């Protein structure tokens, strides 16, 4: 897709991968609607922030209608990046945290995607990118709830691409490994470190997917830090 003058929605835009994506898209000439609960520290002529809670379908619906009013009828790109995680043993996981993860990480992807799909099918073009995780491909101790949500996002993405590909609409799921973001603020047993990937590197993999030619469809992209525990010596 040629990105210049396209319209994109980026959820979870306030920081981390989402904010990096917004900045790169703006550099590429994309008009960006940023959806999240808190506003990023960003001003740009082609960027508008909308306060959205993606786990609330009414909030998503209101933001979508406002975005159409401000940017026009065509949404070419949706990046479902909003998400959160809590760590706990399965028998100790608070039900409220379990529910919040599924409502945000899974329901949010469903609500946002459902809004944009009909018009994308009508246009015969569009790209939905779902940010999952390595936790969508393997389980980790203390992370059962989060893994469950990301396995769901990956499965949803696989079904979506098969539903939409014949209409010219692409769906790509990105599965990043450990990344230097605010995600780890809720993880007492994990801390951000320099061996993790940078948010802008993960954002770059999304841009790669978006810029592929019309008949080339990257369905799933896995990215990991090269040396997650540091360089070994001989």
C-alpha cells in the first residue's frame, strides 16, 4: 500500500509501540486518528486524538463516528495495538484482572475491527494489523491470562484474514518478543532492560507489512530480541 494520504486508526497510541507507530505513520504522510484512554504528548497537523476505552463498545462506536466526521469516509488502516497484562499464578489471578485483560485485548480487537471492515470491503482495500505477542505462540508461567488473550488474538487474526482476503483487505498479526515498553509496569517479576527490543523496531515491522505490494500478504510476523539474555562469550 502507498501510505501517503491514507487514513489510519492506531489504538493504544499514548506510548510505547503505539506512539512509535503514530510518529512513523505521520512521517510517511498518513493522517492518523489516535485512540487511547490517555492522550500522547504529540502535536501534528495530521493527528487527532480521541479518548477511547476499547473494551467499551459504545466508546469505540463514538470514536469511529467522530473519526469519520474529521477524516472522511475512508479508513484504510486499523492497528489494534491497545492491550495490557497482569502476572499471577492461575489460582491467584484476581477475576477483575482476568476480565480486564480479555475485555481489552480480545473484545477491543473485535469491536474496532467490526467497525472498519464493512467500508474496507466496499473499497476493496484496507489493512488491519493486530499486535499480539510471543505469548500468542507459547505459554509462560505466571502469564496464563495474558497468554490466553494473545492466543485468542492470533486465532481471531487467522480467521479474519481468510474472511477478508478475497475482498482485497489484508489482516496481519505481529508477534513481538520482549520490548522496552510500559507493559512491564504491572510485572513485579520482570523489568525492562537493554536486551529487549525497542518499540520503534517493532513499529518498523508493522510499517513493512503495510507497505507490501497489493498481492503480497504477510499473514503473521514474529520478531524477537537477538540476545535476550545478553551476548555470550566463548
